[in-house]
C-alpha cells in the first residue's frame, strides 16, 4: 500500500502528546524541516518531446492497459474511447522524499501515489474524453516550503518535462478535437505556466480549449489571470475559460499559502501581494458565492487502503471567502491528510468529484 501522502513525517512526529502539542504550535516549520532536501540541485538533461511518443512516459493515455484514470465509483461509467475531448491532466506532487529535488521517473512509490491521484482526480474527466497524464520529473514536496533558489530550479526542470509532454500530446491527438486542460497542486502550477507560455500565444490552440481546471494553486486575478490567455469562467456553461479553487475547513488558516504567494510577482510582472485569488465555486461553476451541501452531487469517500471510494451526495457545502479561498464548513472525514491550517488541499477534486464531472460535460456540450 502506498505510504501516506504529504503528512507522513508529521504523522510520525505527533505519535506522542508532547509532539502533538509541538505540531500545533510549529506545524509549518516542522514540515519545512522534514521535507526540504539538503543536497544541491542536480542539473539534468531536458526531456525531448519525441520521448513522449513512448507509452511508457505516460501514467494515462487511451492505449495504456490498466489506465488508472478510467476508474469510476459505483453508478458511473467512463465515456466511449475516441469521443469527446482530449484531456491533458498534470498530476500533483507524489514525490515526498528529501533525497533529491526532482523525482526519478521510474520511482515505484512515487508513481504509485500518482496513480492514486489519477483515480481520485483525473477520473472526474473520463466521461468527457480520453485522458492523457504524463510522467514528469516533478519537484519534491519540500520545494514548495522554501524560498531556496534550488526549489525554483527543480520546478523549472519539472515544467520543461510537462511542456515536452504537452507538445507530444498535441502532435498525437486530432488537431480539430476540443481540449480540456486540468491539473492539481504542482500540476496546476505547471498548467498555469502552459497557459501563459503556450495557450495565450497561440490563437488556434486557444480556440480548442473547452476549459482549464487550475485547481489547488493560487491565481491572482490582477497579477496572473490577464497573462494566462483565458478569462475566469463567469457562467456554468461558458467555454474557453479557467476554473480554480483551494479548499479549507473552518476555521481556515491559509497563512502558509498566502505567506509565499505575497512574496512573488505574477505572470504579468505585477506583485501578487494583497491581491485577490480566483475562487470558482465548484458546486455552481461560477466565481465566488455560496452553495449549500445539497448542491453537492457527490464527494468521494476513500476506502482505508485507498484502492477505491464510495460517492456520497449532499455532504459538503462550498463558499468563496476572504481573498479567494474556498471554505467547506467543518470539513468531512474523508481521510487523515488534512494539512496545517485546516487545509483540505489533497481533497480539492474528490470533495466535489461529481460536480467537476458534470461541469466538464456541461461545458463540452456548450462548446459543441
């Protein structure tokens, strides 16, 4: 069974009462200490787009046996292969080791965790088209908890892999086929760069985008969005637009995210400090606002071994608050991986799985 994602070191630390008390006081600092690599960044050769013609470079693609992105809970079925959109999905961080700044492509534990994320996240899109999800030399989890220059180098290396995979993806799908772009966490960061570097500069590519789901990564409405090529989705059936949210239980403490966010400049070059973040309410498909739990079509509740999950409707509300975080009330018992600050980051998709699925299908229908 895959080791616990993100929270494993903190979970070991809090086995005693004294450690639990220390964690409540110093949780963010403990995460940094336990996850940031001590080695220097190791320069590596770029991955060429041609290498992504090999199915072994993908965690999910239409011709891949045992495709984890085709998983669905009871009551749902994947769409017909070759129909609908082509979906490019960038998985979140599944490499938690501090041994290296970037994950080896062949690390079995890292790939196993990534496949879990495809089942719980990318699967929401399998009713709308064929899912392609590349392997990439992702930056380790600790790269997001430090301002060290090596962290930026690690993220740049990971992005170059994603960019090469995207080039290969476009070359292998029908040039007239609509596209859905999606990612989570680190994957959403790389997707935001793809939108800025590729989609915003290519009118023909932009016209093919049904929607871009940049989930679990902050987007400044003023410092980022104007450079990303697509507007925020203003209506539930709008196409060619961006959705984004970050989930927190109440009371919410987003200081770990905002502390880093406010120290950086956006894609426009303007500072992100004190700017509002894009918050799409996944229960309505529109920016801002509040929706009751009754609007939630289905949340994934995973089994203890994470091999499957049950879908349960009407349990989780959603409300955009403050500078743009999505609050979900007290927060459901969907697993032990809630991060400091009552951050339900790991569950950004699974909390609203059925609504995300319906959202993609609705926008694809409108696109056609």
